């Protein structure tokens, strides 16, 4: 194949790759958006788990305080019964001390119980709020995932259509040129650019005069000194279009 034929094939391949660039970008971004939403759901689920654990622990502690209060109340009743049967001052004083200890225990336990009750109410309110947020966010995730699946299928179909003919063009291009083209495309999104009026259409910088001459004479493969893209003379593709239109007209006549 001539240099011109190789560069025309590369130019056409470049146009195909340019048409799929935005499709590829969106195909990468869609899963990221869903993954971020899924991570938010996971974080909220972890928070709910911790709050449920806190609530269960606080409720157990309150039950323990209630049991301790009941036990101290029973101790008060027993002490009062003893005071009735006290035979002397010493026994009466001992019973009074026992009563004082039990009453102090009841007071301390009631304070702790009330503190736990307040904490339980606060955690319960927070838990209910976060459960509503979690359920809502999970529904959003389900909806977004379904929408993403549909959109990804659409994009893949468009991409398949856009890539039609690429393999046939690729085999027309020498492997070393195709490999270098792919490397440039990885950095600059496009690896080939037209030269029009002496200007590289990839970076809008002037092409060296000698390179323009080489291109016009179809004597060798040239790359832009500024952006490193492979260069082709813009008129080559214009002539391809004119020839295709002419052939179409002849076939229809």
C-alpha cells in the first residue's frame, strides 16, 4: 500500500475512534456514579448496625437498673419489717443503716435508669431517621442501577455500530504505526490529525514546511512536531468523499 492509502486508512480509523471516545467516557463514568451511591448505602447500613447495637446495649443496661431498683426496694421492705421487730437501739440503728443503703442504691439506680431512658429515646429517634434515609437511598440505588443497565446497553450498542469497519481498516495499517497511534491516542484522545492550510488540526500549530512537502508528494509518514500525532493531507479525505459521491451517482444513473 502507498503512504497515502495507509494514512487515509489511519485517518478513517481515527474518526471511528473519535466517535467512540465520548461513549467510552460515559461507559466508565456510569458505573462510578452507581458505585458511589452503593458506597453511601453501605456506609448508612453500617451506621444503622452500630445504632441498633447501641440501642440493644442501652436497653439491657436499663433492664439491669430496673432489676437493681426492684431488688433494693425489696431490701427496704425487709428492713422495715426488721425495724418493727427491733428489740433494742443497736438493732434499730443497724436496720436504719440498712434502710439508708437501700434508699441510696435506689436513688442512684433511678438516676442511671433515667439517663439510659433518655439515651434510648435519642438513639431510637436517630435510628428511625436513618432507617428512613436508608430505605429511600436503597430505592434510589435500585432505580439508578436499572437506569444504568439500560444506558450501558444502549451505549454498547452504539459503540458496536460505531466500530463497524475498524478491524478492516486496522489491517491496512503497518503494525508499528498502529501501535504508536494507539499510544498517542491514549494520551491525547486522537492519534491522527489533518493538515489544512499548513496547520495541524490536532494542536492548531504550524506544520514544518518540509513535512508539508513530504505529505504533498506522498513520500513518507510524518508526525506533528508539537503534538506527535500522525499527519495526513486534509484533501485526501475530501477526494475520497468526492469519489464516493461520484460512484454513487453513476450507480444510481
